[in-house]
């Protein structure tokens, strides 16, 4: 393997690999093709799926969701770890990168895998087992598998990464925040390569009950597959899903030296706070506007450079309006020429995994020159007046793409990605 001399912290960063597990497929390409086709994964959960995820038997209520597809051999009580492992293996193969090739390689490879809360089902199972077992035993170390950092530590051990090991937690912005922290490790000079992404599984009765009480779940006055309706005038909220995505971030000089295929360039990113509330944005969208403008400034780009925006698009009334307003304020008149889309009508809201999955598909949108559709958008809210690519995908070169992620409690993040 070619040896690459240390580079300055300002070196360019690129994406060289992607792995995905989503409600539409158990790998990158099947998920992407079904997303582009406008397929929908939101549906009523079966009795067996409810029991598998910890629902009480005989629950009279209807619960909906977007369960992930991933191979049976990777399933365990801890779905978060299983999906993260599956996505990481695919991403490393895609990038043709092996952290364990040498001690130096391992030391220069970081791992940043976030989740918004850990695996609730695994936690409840372990708690029951520990409660029934009496005094503490050596097996109680299994409790560690239920902590939020379980996926990150499992991946680091499985692939022998010895660089920095992090597990960001930033609610629904966790995935994008994890990618930004991974890029920061390369920019600082700590790593040449970072395995970065997130995994989350929110189809647990306690979580679903919380979202229902918060008033963010979609009403039941449409067929299940059409209930999540981002930017539609008849929208009422999201449907929760589960999934994972991992991107291999790499110093450009390092990638070039080993002949890696570059999928996209990391141009600039920003994280900020919006303290307006737990579940909604500032109606004036000042925090998100600042975040977009800062990302553009760091990338040394003007508003007219953006060809596509991967939206957060939760299908909640105030947040869709605020996100639209932020794009208009940050991009000005250029916003009229930008294609945008939200994926949550297709795959549900993946919570802590949303930012990584949606950033992965943004890279694929650049690769293929396709903006995926916003499904279930029949008639836009008059206050949501961008080109959301309704119902059908749109083809055309994407030189620069902006990805936005928002999290409960005020987490705001944006990244700009460009053609290789």
C-alpha cells in the first residue's frame, strides 16, 4: 500500500465508500434504486414485528413504521449494532480500504458512529435479564452493548481501527453531525481515513408513545404509505423508521495515492443551535439560515453554485415552513433554480440515522445526476414554495449539493458536497 506523507490540516476531504441499510433495501444500490423509483416503505407493523421489537402481546392499537431490511445473519437483539456492522462492511468494501492492513493504517483510521439513543429493545431485554439474575456477575458486562456507543466500539474492534473513536448524540441530526466530526478529525491531521455514520432503531413502544404524545407522528386519515407527506398542505407529521449508513471519509491526497475512486468532495460544513424549542424551529429560521450561509462561506461558494438540496423535511407543519424559509433567506433568488427533496415519505424518519442515510443518498444523487422524489406531495403548502421534486425523480447534473439535518432540542447541521 502506498505510504502518504503527513499533510496539512487544510487538505481536501473526499468520500470514497458508502454502505447503507434502509427500509427500502439491505444495501446501497437496492436502497438507492427504490428511492429513485419513488417506492414507499412506511406500512402497518405485523404482529410478529411488534413482538420482535418489544411491544406487549395483544396490543389493540395500530402501530406503523418503516422497518429496515438487513440480512438475518447480522440480526441480534441489538438492531443498532447489527445494522451499523452491515453498513460498515459494505462501505469499506466499496472504498477498498482495510484499516487492519498495518499498524500505521489502523492508527490513522478513525471511527465516528453515532446513534440518538442506543437500542431500546436490547436495553429492556438486558435489564430484565439482570433483574432476574440476582447479584452482579461477569456477564453483566453485556450491559455495555446497550449503551449508545455500542455500535462505534463494536466496529472499531471488528475492523481494528486505532484512531479516535467517537459516538456523537445529536437527536435527529446525529448522522450528519457524526460525518462532520469525522471530517474534522481528518482536517485536524489526526486521521487519514474515518469510518463515519450512524445507526438507529426507533420502532419501540416507549419511543413511539413519546413521539405520539409530542404530536409529531402522522395522522391516520390517509393510507399508511401516504401518511408522511413532506411539504404537502395536508401533512401532519412523520412515520418512524430504522436504518444505518456509513461513509468512508478520506484525505484527498491519501485517496489519490492509493488509487481510490472518489465519489464526492466534502466542501464545507457547519453545526449550530436553534434554541426555539424541543420539537420545532425558530419560525424566522435564523439558526438554519446562518448554518447554510456559513457552510457556503467555508466552501468559498456563492448561493448560485447549489444545484440540489437534500432536505430534512419531517412533514411537520412548522418545521417544513422554517426549512423552506431558511433556504430562501440563505440562497436568495437562486433558490428558485434549486431542486430539493425529502426522503421521509419513502423511508420514514430514521431519527439518529436520518442524517447519514440522507447524506449517503445525496452523494449518490451527485454520482448519478438524479434528484430523488419527494413522494406523497400532491399539493404544496402555499408557504412551502420551492421545487421539491414532487412524486417523480428529476435528472440533471448536480455539481454541488447541500444537505441539511435538524434535531429535536435545537441541533442544526449543514454540509456542502461536490462532484469529484
